[in-house]
C-alpha cells in the first residue's frame, strides 16, 4: 500500500483510501479477537516505538508518503532529465513541470497541521531536499570513481 501512496498520492480517490482503512480495521478486529473501539484503533495506527502496531491509516499517510517520494526522487529525476534534454530526448517544458511537483501536496498537508507545527514541516521538507541532493551528488562521485577504477583495470600490460 505504501508504494501506491508514494507513487500516486493525491490521484487516489478518497473513497478508495477510506475502504482500505475500513478493511484494515476489520483485519485488526480479526487479529485481536473482536472489534476495537476508536481509541484502540488510533493506538494501533501509532508506530511501534510509540506503543502501536504501525497499522497506519491510508488517509493519514497518503500526503506524507507522496510528498516524501517526490522530495527524495526530484534531484535524480532532474539530473536525468537535464541529460536527456541535452541529447534531445525530452520535450521542452518537462523540467519545469517536474520542478513544481514536490509542492503538489505540501500545501494540502500544511493546511491539515496546527499552525504551530507548519514550520516543522517546512524544515523537514528542506532537510529532505538537501539530503536528496547530497545523495545524487554522491552518485556522480561514486560513478566517476568506479569509471576510473574500471579504466585503470583495463590499462595495457596490467595483469588481472
């Protein structure tokens, strides 16, 4: 389910998310031997470190999962898009349409948070973007180092 939320996010109909959450409640009832009251269901949705079962509600996880996916993937997608565009494989405007994608759900998620928590979301998004950029930059370094090692392994006269 998490992969669907990350990949499709806001495109998933609310009714589908609600059905999934209702089915999750039924599974929890079967696993625990009977229906659970609202407080028990809420506790079950907490992470294990918080005393829950980690049975996250799809309706609660959809925006954070979608946004996290976009934030983490964006630098790599943009790097690939730039290379493909340089070689004429992408249409004009592709980068600009991808550039706006991470904010698609951030505003909606921010609106659901208490006003006092909104700066924390902004901070988390900025840290996530920085982390993703650093990882993509590291990929380039790793690739150059690997290419250099491969080239030195192919030097004439070098024994294997």
